[in-house]
């Protein structure tokens, strides 16, 4: 008891800046435990600025979030932190992850048909959708066990389409004006924003801590975009929704991006959450006709991966080196795929320190590719079966601080055998819960 008291006293004497610097270098699971040590540590870790600081120190790590369905149709989440500097694959082809760099979460949502679908992940939040066509959205932070439910009311003569999660990382107006004047100057912006199935996209502006839901309503004759600021109950109409597939794939610079073939044309689109405007992203002539195309974020750039020429055995990886500038697209590499795995979209996830590329196939298989030797190797994760989807994950312990008051209690169970019990973990985050109401 005396030793513990002395330890607590010595820790309390450390400046908060030093403690913050130490905590931001720890694995996500360790930070999760450290939240329960004392109120000061809890306040540091759940601060909105902690995620930014941790991100700057964790460039050597890549975090993946895997989604698996349990036999009862509930979602099981597996979070992995992989070290880019070390060999991450055993000789048997399994991903090498220490127990301190792996976390499991089980959904406890009670939905009418018993099944949830993952929309996507952005800024540490996961957007889920119930299987019912006009069912609720659940916007969750796995690390805080907090979620917000957004109920839907079906407008007359409108239909449901697609969904996506997004956020605006800096002052939206400043960022938008900068990109328009610098990179979209040669384009008529009004002509790029033209104009009910429904597409939905949740976004935030961390400078003001606003989160938003975007939905595209489709009638027989037109597309109608509407946006809802979480915490309010009013949908606002956004003009000039383009005719598009709205298959949102990549989030970068405050915008959700997607690529589609429409009326024999290939278009790349973006929706910016701060300015609430649609834009067409300039593309080179080489993108005229592309198959098995997918958008991603790779090396902090907008990335386009597609079939090379007429050969499904090769995938081109293009990077937009200067965001918004069509002339900055560069073909970075070509991935050579073995014959049994020719089909399906490929996305690069991260570049390892040894030069190999961590990639995903069908958003559900993990592989390592060596550009020098052209060696392609799919790998497995122990403890993860029936993987439905995987994505890069950006941990954030702060949930959505400020602005949103209608929050729900935990419906996510943090499963960790090393913790004393799941109940103790949920009790530790119970301080996060401000209100039991829902939107």
C-alpha cells in the first residue's frame, strides 16, 4: 500500500505535458486501460487533441479494424496495431500481433431484424446501419463504448441508396477556398455541381465539433441531397446533387470521394462536409475506361487502384500528389496478382518500412506485396474468421466532444480477457454518458 501511494505521489509530480507525451506513445489497448487510472489521465486521453498528438507519434504503426459476423448475426470487431518496422507475418502466413496490440469488441445492439451492416469508418467513429431499409443509423466510438442513434423517416416517393461516414479535419471554408483557387481554378465549379434511392454520409467539423449526416434521396426523376447536423432535428436540402452511384470509398481533406461509370463516362466525385458542396475531381485521360476500380487513401494522398490495360493480373496504383490538381496524378506502382486472385477490387493500405505494401482484396482479405520481387502473399489473422470487411482505423478516445447532447449508453462490449471483467470496463466509461435520449 505504501509503495503504491509513493508511486501515485511521484506520478502526480510529473508535469501534465510529460504524462501526455508518455501516454500518446502507448498502444491503443494500454491507453484504454490508462483511462481508468485516475481522472487526470482520463481527461488527457479523452481530450480531442490527444488523438492528433498520438497520430504524430504513431506514424510507424498502421491500425486495422476488421468486422466479422458472429453466429447470432451480431458484429464482432477486431482492432489490430501493426508495426511497419518489424516483420508482421509468421512463416506460416499469419499476422504477427502481440496481445497488447489487439482488441476485440462485440456489438450488443438490439435491432429489429438482428443484423447490422458496417457503412465505413472515419476519424475513430464507426457508422452502422440496421438491415431494415429505413432503419436507424448507429454512430459509434468503439473506444468509449458510446453511440448515437439517428432515426429515419421515409419521405414520400423516395428510396434508400447508400451510406458513408466522414469528417472535416480543419476549418472547412478556409480549406475549400484554398483548393478551389489553387487546384480547381481551370474548372467551372457551378458546372461540376449539377443536378429519391438514398445515400447517407456522416461528417464532422472538429474545429466546431459538428457532426453531420448526408443523405441522397432518389425519386423517379431526380436526386435530392439533404443534410442533418447531429443534435438538431431538421434536415436541410443541399442543391445540385449529381447523377451518380454514390459508392463512397475514400475520405480525405474533409471530403468523401467516390468513382463511377455513368452514361459511358468515368467520373470522380467528392462531397465536402464543411462547405456542403459537391465537386468533380479532375482525372487524367488514362482513367477514361477502368475496370475493378477503387479509391483509397495511401501515403496521405488520394489513391486510385484499377486494372492495368486488359490484364486482370495487374493493378495500377495512381496517387494524386497535390490534392485537387489533375496534373499531379502519378502512376506509383503496378501490383502483379496471381491468377486465382485476378478479380475483385484491390486497395493499398500502408507502406511497410521494408518496402512491401499492405493491401486489401475485396475489402476482406489482407495481403503483402513486394514491388521488387513481385511476390504476393495473402495472410490470415488468428482469432478472425468470416471477415466481412477491413479498413484502416484512426483511433480517437474523445467521441464527439461539444455540440451533441443526445447520447446513448453503451451497446458495445469491450472483450478483453486480461481486464478484470467487461463490467468494470463499461463502468469505467460510464462517465462518458451524458444523456439517455436519442435523435
